[in-house]
């Protein structure tokens, strides 16, 4: 028996990295998983792995920055798998990097559309049904960048700060309604974004900031994607005891990893 037997999870940005690991982790706990990405081949690999382990999964190409597409996708998922119980808002982009006055306005607008508006659209699509059923969990995948001002990634940091506040504000809206929402800062995780950060030029990111990420890699402090995925399982499970609207950071709160591992130990 898994934590999510009979439940449906919708994971955006699930073709690779943290999203892929989250989809596999939720499926391992019994959830039927809707895998959403912009790359068909990556999605097919994920659902093939879920099915190979006896799980149920479907794939859907989706641009989360388009409300009509998001709303349609939510309806199709529910028609195929059933009502959505879990939403993992993981889709996001890092670029453009660089000083604010040197970035391309269209690229910045696109980043905000994906990282912030896209997360809102997905929440907006699932919340009415969750509220009607009196059940549901949303995890917004944010970043430690939301809490620190560093040169070179103002748009990304601002979008993640906005996502954290969406989380807190939604929790306030949900007072008295038995739904939960959390924001997760996954820490420094081995993903395509990390590869990009370690390869940045001085025009994109300060040399000091780039070196920080290089050093973390060399010191073995970069997490594998399954670590934040495990945190998501805990956040969505009955084992989670956090106040609604909590923002957790696996880099600045490493003690949480021990708590999560203890909570998820099989009886």
C-alpha cells in the first residue's frame, strides 16, 4: 500500500530533473500520474518507466503559460485518470541571465509567464474541484533565489519570490478549507539549470556566484533529483505536519531531510 493509492497527481515540467523524479516517486506510492512537459520524447520515457513498475501514467504536451491549454489539460487528465488530488507546480525556466537593464524584455516576460503565471494557471485549474471535494495538496517548486538578491538573475529570483507569496496567500484564502499548499526550495540539485549556472559567463552571472555553484559540485554538495522528490512525497502525505502555506528550503534547513526520511520509513 502506498500513501497515494487511488489518487491522481499532476506534475508539470516532468520530463527530466526534479519533475521526472517527482513523477516517479509519487507513482511509487500508488498515484496515477499525469506527466506534463514540452518535450514528447522525455515524457514518453517517464511514463514508460512508471508503467514498467506497474504504475499508471499519461503524458500531455503543454505550455503552462497558456491558460486555455492548461484548463483543457486539467479537464483531459480528470476525464482519463479521475479527479486531481495532487498538483506539483515544477515547470520553470532560468534564463535570461544578466543585469536587468541588459536582459531582453520579451525573454523576461516569457520567464514570468512560465514561472509565475503558469503556476497560477495550474492552481486555478485544479482548485475548484479540490475545494468541492474537500481534498487536495499543491506543492510549488520555488528556489532559494527567492530569498537572496544576487546580480544576474533578477527575473528568475523575482518570479520565485512571487511564487512563494502565491503559496502563502493561497493558504490564507484556504482558511477553513481542508486543502494544503506548500512551497519547496529544493536546494542545489543536479539539473540542466545547474549545468547552465556552472557554465555562465561574467555577462550573465557574477564570477563569484558562478564559482559558488562550481564549488558546491566539487565538494559533493549537489543533491540528486530524488531528494527533493522525496520531500514532495512527504509534503503530500498524511505524515506532513507543517502549517499550511509553509515555505521550506532543503539547503538552509538540512535537518528537514532527516525528518522526512524518518517520517517515510516503512512501519
